[in-house]
């Protein structure tokens, strides 16, 4: 992009500046510290110029919005045509309580719903299972059967809203409950819009909410991709998630590399199933964390689009341009929020949300200021929602596309993060691929090492966290905190007892026997899982059939 003679002239001018103006300044007053780095530990130079991106080709590396390689955005009009979807993650206690929160969010301008499930649900257990004791409703809503899902979306027309469900190991079961709920509303599955997280690989790598071993789990994910491709054309059957990888302590480049490595592995499994990449790839979506380091996060999101487009086109031979597009949801970094001085979290979230928008996100959740203390209160979630609305309507950043494109710093960061991601791709391949690296602990060790480095920096005072290890005080928390219905657990257990007593036991048994037969064979399991949901089989009952057939996963210890 730059004339060589002018670059040489700039190089001489930069050296003169360093020897004179800069040297004179630092002689009088040294810089604050000897080195600077991003939150991921990436060194940051004092200044960036065209010399740092001299090898960049505009058509090859940037292009125009809506055109390959999509570095500058997947849509030609960006937010000038349509704002990002403002989708607030919510779920707590009973389905009744969460239903009321969803209705409140929709009234406040929420554009889509996002379901947080409690830990027993995430692990495939009913609320009254012995393994679930003490965990009801603490990190999300309890959904043990189709009846709970019906209550969760009571009065919410599923043909008109888009719903995201953060569920992984039992994703197929919760999706079946949702499909059956829509049917009872008179909405055919072909009209449903939404996203299933359904990303089991990152569970082994980071979040650890797995049930079955990797191979049968990947079969189950592939079943959902195949079923969605055939029957739910508007549904994203997987949201390949870097969010939890980052929350576990990964750097920005590790989040990007591991997420995309996982995404490419799902593509391989779908192709081996016989699916056409041009059919299923347009419904793959992604989910990224947006952390505190403003420019690094923007660069990460720009690099993600470019890498995915190149790999889908050049490695997997996709011909449909929609298969090259990376569409992603973002969420501000929960791990960055502090219990101390929780009002400071409003500022952190605003900075992170602005980075997500400048990085070109299609969907965004802003965390609430109280999330380090409790599930979000109505007050806190409203402030989080207003944060997005102020960015959208008052900041001006939605008026032009990729406004930081061309910044020497951002372009260099984008190139560097991309290069590091490809280095990780090569290492994963050399170690035998994604599943082999899950088994040998490569991903887990890399994340643990990065997490330890960051924690050591915080404890040594090299990395300052306002209100925690800098500018701290002993003031009591002043914001209101959410309190759940103390009778919710009893109501949930009573509902399960009533369900088991009132349903047709023979229909339940036939459905579960059909699922067992499908699991023991090689047919797609989704029709059998949906049949079990319709018969009001519970989550534990459906999952236990697959536990018996597939077994449960035990992670190898990483030392």
C-alpha cells in the first residue's frame, strides 16, 4: 500500500525523532515503566507507523465491508443498515421468575432472548436428582422437562423472537424442549430463529461442563448440525465459543486460535457426515469474549473474520460466499468484574462493549455491575442495557464502517494476532489435531499457564485493577442485589412429581427405548430426542439413556 521511497524517508525521519525529540524528552522524565504490553502480555511499541504494516495488501488483507476477506465487516452497510442485536443473558431460579425477567427485558428494548441455565441443567440432571442438591437456580434457570420450557416462554411468541440458549452437553435435549414448546404454540420448527451454543470442545478445554466422552459428544453435535440444516433453516445450530476459553485465563490470541481450531474441527465432522459445506456453514456462528484491552479486542475480532473467510474458502473449498462469513455474538468479560466498588464495573462494561461494536459484532450482551456479587437485579440489568443503547444512539460509532480500519496500531495488532493464531493451528496439527490435544491436555495447559501469568502480575502490582489492588477502600456495597423466591425449589420439585404422575409412562418408555436404539446404532438421534421431549420425558431420563450407552468422561490430570 506504500511507496518504498516514502517508507525509506519515513524510516529515516523516525530514527531522527528517536535520537532527538524522544531522547530529549525521556532524559528529562523517563516513561512510567520500562515496557508496556497488552492484557495478554503482547509487547506494545511506543509508536506505530506505515513501516509496521508495509507488507500489507489492501485487497488481500482488508478489502471492503461485505466483501472477502471481510476484515472490515460482513455487511456492506454495517450498523448504518441494522444495529447489532442487543441480547441480554438471563436466567435464575424457576421458569416463572425468568419468564417475568424476559418480558421485562423485551419491554426495555431487548431485541432477542438469551437463556442462562442452572448447573444441574447444564450437567443434564433434573432439579431433584441427588447430584443437583444445593445448586437449584444459582447460575441460571432450572429446566428439567418440556413443562418447564413451556412456562419459561409462556406469553412470548416464539415465531417472533430470536432465542439463544447457552447449553452444551445436553444441548440437543434443551433444543428439543424448545422445538416442542414452539409446536404447542403453533409455530413450526422451520420458522424458529435462534442459536444453540452446543460447543462441546471448549467444555473439555475450559469450562468443564461435559458429560459424555469427546467422540460421542461430537457425534451428538453433528446430529444437531445435520438436523438443523434439514429442518430449521433459520437456526444457528452451534455457537463456537471463545468466551469461556478467555474467562478461564486464555490470552486474546489463544481465545481466537482455540475457538477457530474448534470451529474447523466441527466443519470436518460435518463434512465426514456427508453434509455440503455450502449448506451448513452459513448457519455456523461464533461467540467471543471482549476484555479490557480496547485495541487488542478490536484487532482480535477483525482477525477472526479474515482467518475464517480464508479457511472456509481456501481450505474447505466453500463456494457460497455466505459460508465464508463469520457472524458472531460478543459478551463483555465477566471475569474482569470486581465485587469491590461494583459501580466501577459499569465503566469496564462500557469500554468492552464499545470495543465489541468497533470490532463489528452482530450481537452483544453487556454484563451487569452486580454480577461478581449475585445474579443481576432489574436495576443493574437496565443500566447494562442502557449502556448498549447509548453507544448505539449517542456515541456516533455506528455511523461509519470499521472506523479504526487503517490505524497503524490496530492493523499491526490484527496481523500479529492472526500470525499467532496460525502458529497455534500448526502446533495443534503437529500434536495430532483437536481431539488429541484435548486428550493430552495441550489446550488446558496453555490456558492455565496464561491464567497464572496474569494472576502473578496482579499480585505483584504489575497489573493494576482499580478498586482491587489499586485505589481500594473499605466502603460497603451500596447497590441493590437480587433475591430469589425462597419457595422456588419446592415448587419446582412439586412440578416434577406432578409431571411424572400425570404423563403416559408407556409413551415415555417407548421414546426412551427408541433413543437407546438410535444411540447404539448410527442414525441421527435428534428425532428420537424430540419424541422423548414431546412425551414429557425429563432431562435426566433422556441424558441417562446416553450415559448408559456412551459412558461418562473423566478428564486426564494435567500437571
